[in-house]
């Protein structure tokens, strides 16, 4: 029998999906790791589980304790699921700019949700810093600290990276993904480089994030803004330290929106904005490398979490992001 033991053992071992239309168009094998099939609905389930397990093993989180985190949504959702399965309380601090769908889901899962204004990381009222202070004030509580907690990237070094290597039988030329905390990109990159140093590890970066500038010039400079949630940053997180960044591609919101709708209408996949950034970058990389290469990226989460925005024609038109060809 093949039976998974509860929610936790259902995390991981997601399939690689060949994106047929895009692969045929570019002559490359463009493969998406179907992280939206995790039981909590996103790639962040892996980091959430690793962070909680690490805290348990180190004696920092005891029965009946509380997990506190500042998150744009998906890590919080993963933590809330696992807290329910493990018997912990969950307190999530989230910027008030995030989609209502994520906020509503967190509350439905039983998390206590604290909404705060979206301010830069340097501001003491940034959602990450607020969550750290709240955790310090509580007994038997941990601050998940997903940006700098290396248990995040370790999850992907020990699971996601090996799965990709095994699923491609080692025949992978490039790995491309956006960076939020850095955990997914870092863990997979470190593992794949150990297997084959020639694998090209490329950052997919939205406008408003500083990683494109950092890779190209060595300086953390950002310009513009993006509708994407949970990706992009203006600092080198703990998870990104000493991680190979071979190249970076900057993807506009319009390119992201077009890709999200392509995935829906041509590939049959209803996915979110970070996936649009990832897959648009994979296609751009395929065009640069030329036919015959295998490129892997992450299909991060489902589109239902962004339905009121990303799949709302009126909202997109107000943002100037409804492509003319969609009319």
C-alpha cells in the first residue's frame, strides 16, 4: 500500500510537468515543478514544515506552543496547516496589500491574523520586524524567520533539489526561479551545483526587486514596482548567502500577466503571479540558450489565491495590465 501519514507526509514528491506549448515553441524542454499540488497549495509547505521540525528538534517549540511569522501569505498558510496538524497556535503578521483570498484563508485555517501597513524593511514597523517582536513577547513561541532561517533552504536542498535531479535523470541544463526569502532558489541551486557545476542557476526577478541589479552590477538597486506577491527583495537574506547566482532576468508585470493567461488557456494550468514570472523567465532563457536544453522552474501556487486581482479584467485594466490582444 502507498499511504501517506497525515498532512505532513503529503508534502513534497510533486511531479515535473512538461509545458507542452512553450517547449514546442522554443525547442527546449521547459519543465515546471508542480508545487501547487502540495497539500497546503504552495511551494512554501516545504519551508514551513522544515522550520517547525527544526524548532521541535532543538527544543525551541514545545507542545501547545505558538508559531509566529511575518509573511506575504503562502508561508503563513503552510504554517497554519502544520500547526493544526501538530497542535500549535499560529500568529501571522501580513502586509495589508496582500490578496484578500490569502487573508481570508489564513483566518479560515484558524490562524490569528494581524494586518499591518506595507512599509520597507528598514522601517521598524515592517511586517517581518513586527512578527519578531511579537514572538519575543510570548512564552513557548518561535519566530519562524523564514528569510534568514536556514531551515528554509535546507528543505529544498534535501527534498526539492534531489527530486528535480532524479526526475530529470540528471539531464538538466538550467534552473530558473524568482527569489522571495531565497529558500527555494538557494536550496535547489546548492544541490544541483553539487551534482553538476555546469547547471546554470538564474534568478527570475520582477520590477521593484533588487536582485537583477545585484547579479548584473553587484549593487542592490531596485526600480519600478510589481503586482506580484511574495517575491522580490532589496537585501541578501540569510538563505541567499554564498549561493551561486549565475545570471538574472527581469520580467515585467505585463509579461507575467500574459504568461499566466497562456498557462491557463494553452497549458490548462490555473496558477499565480509568481509562476508567471518564473515561466516567462524560463521561456526567455530558452530563447537565449537555444533549442535542445532542459530548463526547470517552479509552479509556485494556484490562481485562486489571486482571483480578485490577477484574474479580474477590471483590476488589470486599472493597472494598465490588460493586454490589447485579450480584447
